[in-house]
């Protein structure tokens, strides 16, 4: 066991030359008492001489040992000409053991990329084409960074549908309802259209943004509107102001103080079973124009309502079922396969059309069923759907869908045949076009082309849409 001793007086140290380090001085360590229990006494440690083969041989008892630290670190010994045997120091050369990396050595041209030929087998890249530089920046603008579903482009119909815009510029809208001769869009106010009129009547509600609305009454001239904070209002077309419906507060324990509400039922018909659901799956039936509400008993939670019929998507654990309240007794259809996977996702969209069913969820393809939910077809190229609407046309049941491409602010309006699952694009909205500046408030055009609601209006034979652009309608081209 080696114990370091106290250093002697400073005068005992040899004189140092200027610019030398203390490391150049040899240090002698005197033996001290060993407080341990070993029988052998501690030995002194002298710097300057090697141990026998670096402690390879045993030493005598109580004999001083001189240890050259250079033997451990591999440094060279440097002896001063006028120093005695004890003046043996350890000099450290900063360059010892250092080598320049290859990158810092002079380049004689013998290595590098030219050292060996790199062979590229062009047959491994059959899809690559040479760029002649003729496109430039304009060519880059053709690149679309859409979702993975973009590889299955929905084909365009032979003749695009005609887009009809209102006479006055409108702000972004998020709610829409159509019944009889009336089409009403909702922003923070009601924008009330009558038939083919191009200019709407503006009716104030509460100054709050609206999330949903429905039309009631024999003449469909009364609107029930829900704000984003869950408040329910009623406004007649010729009334002086809106009326807040407070009876729904009786169900606040179930609905919640700030519960998001949405309507369902055959909203395009004057005689309908009007349903109201909240984000927690509590389902109510609305009577007397909103003056009375009754809970609807469900063995589960309602997670989506159709707007073309009294049909609800109900969750029971991992199961999902379609409940059709218009049939007596109520019919229940369990979902399976791809339809079940979509129905399990949050924010699922549900639409019906003459016994056909469509389901969609953001990021997944739309599925359609021609037989009430027994079998489904997956519709290619329909991921990122933001709105669904069903319609009973002369050619049969059809679904309309809005597919939003966020990276390019473009939206495709599709018409889908539930019998085959085939879709065609009937119109496109482009947020980067010159027309976008004339259709929306210039303050916020971040999602100008995103459609919030679609609705088929049989009276005008048009597909109506609301979104960042305000209000638009689409008319099928006249046959030639």
C-alpha cells in the first residue's frame, strides 16, 4: 500500500528555470505511518526511477521505491545537463500522441470521389426522368403534398356542375339547413335564402357563432339554432328577435353546461322526428318547436345522427349499431368489418338516402351500404371527408361528399353510387384561385375551400354547401 507523504519545505525544491512548469520537478514522497492493520509498513514513493518492470518484481521491506510516472503514461524522460540524479522531471509535449485526421492532410488527389468509379444501375430506377430545367418554379407548383389516399384520384364527371354564388359576399359559415322553399346558413347570424333568390335575409341570433340549425313549422319559417357554447335559440323568419329556449336546462345534469349539441332526423321534411344529441351521447327528442324535450332510451351512447332520417349510430362498448327510429319497432343493425373500424373513430359522419347508409371519418375512406348497413363498399380516394349528404334522385339513392386537401386548400365535391361504391368528382373548390377573393371575408382564408356542411335541396335541385367560402350551391348541367 502506497501512501503519499507531506512535501518538504519550499527551499528543498530545486530551482526552476523560467518558463518551466512544476511538472518538471521531481517529487519525493516520504513514508508516513500507516494507520491500517497491515503488517508491512508504508513505503516512500520517489519519482524518477522505474519500479522493477513496473512493480513486476517484489521489493525489500522498508526500502524506498522510486516510481517514474512516465513509465505509466508512455511519456519520454527529459534530463537536464546540469541536474543531479534527483532532478529528473516529466516533460509533456502537447503534440505527443496526436495525429492529424485524414481530412486535414494535404489532398494529393489520390483519393476522394475520383478514387473509384461509382456505377449506378439505371434499371433500378425505372420511374426517374431527366430534368431539362424547362419547368423551373412553375413546375414545382404542380407538386401536391396530399395524403396517402391521393394516389387513387377520383375521376372527373364528363361535365362539371355549375357553381352558383350569392349576389352578396358572405362570411364563413358552419351551419346549414334546407326544407321547403327555405335554405338557411348560419355564421353568427342566420342567412335566410328563399328558393332561387341570390340575396339572403340576415337575422341576428345572439352574436355567438352557430354550430347547427334546423327548420320547423308548417311553412318551415322557424329556425332552431345551437351556439357553440351549447345555448339553444329559436328565431322565426318575421320575428323581431331570437328567443332563448330554457327548458333544455332541465337536462343540464346530463347534457353539461357547455355541451355541444347537434340535430338529427329527416330535417328536409316538414313532418319529422326531431332529435338532439350532445357530445356525451345523451339523446333527446324535441317537441312543440323546442318547448318540450324527452329523453330517448338507448342501450349505449349516441355518437352520430343522420340528417336525412331518424337514424343514430350507437356505441355499446366496442360494438357499434345503427338504430332506425322511423321503423316500428325500432330496427337495430350491428356493424362489422371496415364499417365498424370507421364507426369506432371519433368525429364519425353518418348519412342516409332511401335505405342506403354512408359512414366517414377524417383520415379514412368513406364506406357506403345499399342495404341499410348489412354490407358496405369502400369508396376509393375519399379520405379526409369533412361533410356528407344523402339524396334520393331520379337515378336512385346517391351520396355527396366533400374531400378536403389541406396542403393545397382544395376541396373535391363527389357524387357516390352506394350500389357500386364508385365516385365521380362533380366540382372543385380552390382556395388559391382568383374566385376565392370574391367569395369570402379576406380576414381569414386559411381554410377557404373547406366544406363544413352539405345539403341536397330537392326544391331547387341543387347541392348546397357552407364553409370558409360562405355559401355556394351546385347545379347539375342540363342534358345536351
